[in-house]
C-alpha cells in the first residue's frame, strides 16, 4: 500500500546521541498516536519516535482498513472488569471512530475515510446467529449498537447469497490505512516530534533514564514506550502474552460496474463468523480487498516472510473470495500480501510496565482490530509515560492478568496443531459437512477471534 505514495518521504536514520523526555519505539498507529497525545498533553516534552522500517511499514500500513469498535468484544471486556468500565471502553472505542474522522478533516488527510458501517454475517449453518450472546450482553447494559438484518437484505447489500443473516453496526468505517498512517506521520513532524526511520533498536537499558541504543546512535530518555506490536515477541516478558499469526489480503482490479451489477454499492465493511475470519470491503476505485485471518505461524514467533507474503495463506484467501463471489470469476487479482497480527488469548490488548522498571511501558495484542482502538492505546501509553493518574492510566486494560501462551516450542507446535483443526473444521462447515469430533474439540483451544461468538 505504501508503494502508492509518490516519492515516499523517508526520514533519516538516527546517527547521533540525543536526549528526550519520551522515546517511542515503533512508528505505526499506536506509536504515532502515543507521540501525538504526549505532545498534546505536554507540549514542552521532547518526543522521539524510532522506526525500524518506515512509519506504517508494519501492520499499520498493510491491514484491511476496518475502523471498528469494541462492542463485538463486550463479553471479553466484562470477563475482567465491571460493567461501568466495560461501557467506558466500548463507548471510547466508538468515539475513536468519530475522532479519527475529525482528525483527518482537520489535517486534510485523504485517508479514504468512509463511515458506511460493518456487517457481521453468517455464511454457513454452523455459524448460525453467532452474535446473539453479544447482542444480548449489550442489551443488558442498556445499549443497542447492533441492528439485525434479514437474510434477503444482507444478501442484497453484500452482493452474495452466501450471507445467510447479519447484524449491522452503523458507527464503523473504513480507511486506506497506509494513507492514514503517513498522514499521521506528517502531522507528528509538524508538531515537532522527532522521527527516525530505518532505525532498528538494538538495546533498551532498564535503568532510568534509559539508554535506547541503535546501530549508529542512541537516545537517553526518562520514559520509553514500546509500540512494536507483533515484533514485541523479541522481548521475553511480553512474548508469552501474544502470538503472531498471519492475515493475508488479495485485491481485485477495479470492477465498479460488476459491483453495481451485484448490488454491493453501500461501501459496508463485511466479516463472516469463522474463527479464521474472512473480512472484506470495497475501495474508492471500485476494487474488492478481501482478507482472511489464516492463522499461519512462524517458529519462535519470529517475524519472517510468513508475515510479508505467504503463498499458502494468500491462496486460502483467494479461494474464500472466489467462493463468496463466484459471479466475479473473471475479476483479476492484482495484489496479494500478508501481515502479522499480535493476537492475545481474548483478542484485546494488554498494557503494562516492564518488571523491574517504572518507566518502560508497552501496549500489545491488538488482534486484528487496531485501526480505531489504537487511538485509545495512544491515550493510555501517553498517560503512563507522563506519569498521569487519570482514567486512561488507571483503566482495566492496564496491568491486567491476561492469559499467557505456553513457552516455545510448545507455542509453535501446539498452535500449528490447533490451527490445523480449526482449518479442517471450518472448511467442512463451509460446505455443510459435519467436522470430526477431534477437530471440534481441538478447535476450542484456539484464542478468541475478532468478535465474541456464541
């Protein structure tokens, strides 16, 4: 996606020794929102962002561009916090979508922002009305973010009879994520944030102030924010909180006439109810961007080619696209790529401070839904870095006792075993066949997905 930006502006790598108030490691959505929020709360603070690639070169620039709330995760929120705090975070995640739209308008960022809502669909009998428990949990809290959509209506709006039923969340939006993150970068530079790209961090000392060492320079800072998402598996203390899993996307050539002919003209974002979720949307120039959380793993959680271009995963994604839209068999695919998702067990992020320190903070585990909620993450991490005692630093996502994954190599081999079971189970369910009891049982060990499904 970043290739679309003409004459990509790249900041020089760090080549000197500097002092800063806060150094942010990672130049994606979370890192940039953190830096921007710190400057907003403390304009005199010197903030340095260190990015190993270019800003947006990781997951932030290559995702599906779904701007979603946490209403689909309300049950997961309620599992470790009370109703008041769950409502606070869910409402904040919905407000973040409006704030993102306002931010793009204020700074003239053409991120292709479109608020056309999200359809959470069922595409097989096994998926049923998987949202029922979530809708009921919201109703018990006195909120009603979802609208039920009848089968004929969802088939009409999505352009495919594979969709059996759905609920609709009106607040959600889509963006061109690479355009958004590069726009955020420009705003950060204008606000005096120091950004160094192509700058890999080699070491972070735990004493305070910390020395953050890179290949050709270093930054001495009183606070450090680690916003590296899936790359955080390189930090032993964080590695067991997340597992990097593959998500892949294929994109068609522009087909605006075909989209009109099948009736998918509303711009809705769509997902099905598989654990290996299919997620898809249209683009401004009339393409379909069709993604799939394939769950492919790498040994030791290393971010390798599995998360850049994984041929098997891209093939799985194309197969699901062709199954969903068989009438578009002649549509040519022009792009395909993969990316890493830093998945936690409950698919909600974890914020904390490294043991033995009071000034090195992290926020990981966006689990495929970071575009909108990263705004909240920026607030939380900024408050932690500035030592503010407020609703963000004190929220229930900070310091929570999240379930951990087993150590390597059990995590890799066990994860591969569970992934195989999920894949076989959902492949059979897609064609109306009954999966084996072994696969059903093993699939129950998989982490929670993008939504809380019944």
